[in-house]
C-alpha cells in the first residue's frame, strides 16, 4: 500500500467537517505540529494533504507515513 492510497482511505473515513481530535491524532502520528492554521484549511483532504506534505518535508519516509495512517479497514 502506498502513502497516497492510505491517505485516500484515511480522508474518506473523516466526516465532511474536520474533526480536530482526529486531525491532532494524525498530526501526532506523523510527528507534525498541530496548528490552528492547519484547521483553517477547512476540509479533510486539504488538511490531510498538508500534514503529509509537512511530514515529508520533515524527512518522514513513505513507509513511516503509511504506518502512521494505519492499516486497511
């Protein structure tokens, strides 16, 4: 499974309105600081993509990101 497919699966699990607790949890798993600016992106896809982009820029590998996003359901 690729990080991108994990990301698609994870974002589809969120409700349409961003859930701050789920976003905080994902940020923590990715080792990314949770900021109010991230929540201001407004939708789950934009927020999730931003978190993954930050994780990549912080040196996280695709395998680490995939693991953080969790197993298939």
